[in-house]
C-alpha cells in the first residue's frame, strides 16, 4: 500500500519557497517567495476529481516587477507537480504593499549578517570633484 501524501499549507509554502527571488540573489543572500514575504492567502481543499485544489495569492516586492508571469508560472507548475493535486489557481494581489518588514525573521538575520560582513570587506571609497580633465 502506498503512503498518502498530504498537501497542506505548510507544504505549499515550502514549495513556493523554492522559487527564488532574483533580487535576493543580487543582494547576495538568495531567498524564496515565503522568505521574501510575498505569499498571501493559501487554500488547499478537496477537489471533485478526488484530488486537492490549491489556490495561492501572492504579491511582488514592486508592482512593476517584470517577473510576474515567471513567478506565477513557476508556482503553478511546481504546485501542480505535487502528488494528488488536480488543480492550481495562482492570483497576483496588486493591492499588496510589500515592505522589508515582511521578510521572514530568519532571512532578515541572514541578510543583516551578510551585509555586515560585506561592509567589513569593502574598501572606503572617496569621491572628489576636481573639474574637467586638464583643469586645475
């Protein structure tokens, strides 16, 4: 007899957290959608097709983010691949106002530690103005 795989909100969060925000990669500390605080509502309900129907609402760090389609498609594909999931709805919440305080506490700590380490290794930079080349 095969083991029953239960799709729960926690499972959905873990799957969505495997979708890494490219801006976090640029910051030097990759973070998934849940770490970034982008996930809103999650619903997992029984489907008439004897499976599970997953609905997810998420936001973006910036309403003009060009990765909207990529995030939505990745979420849909990864959730649809879960055993027993027969339907997935992904909705973007345009009203979500993302702020850094939505970052997961663990991610905030990792990001702060990384930034502190980087500050210690970067040289001081001075910017001076001396006019155009050849002028004294």
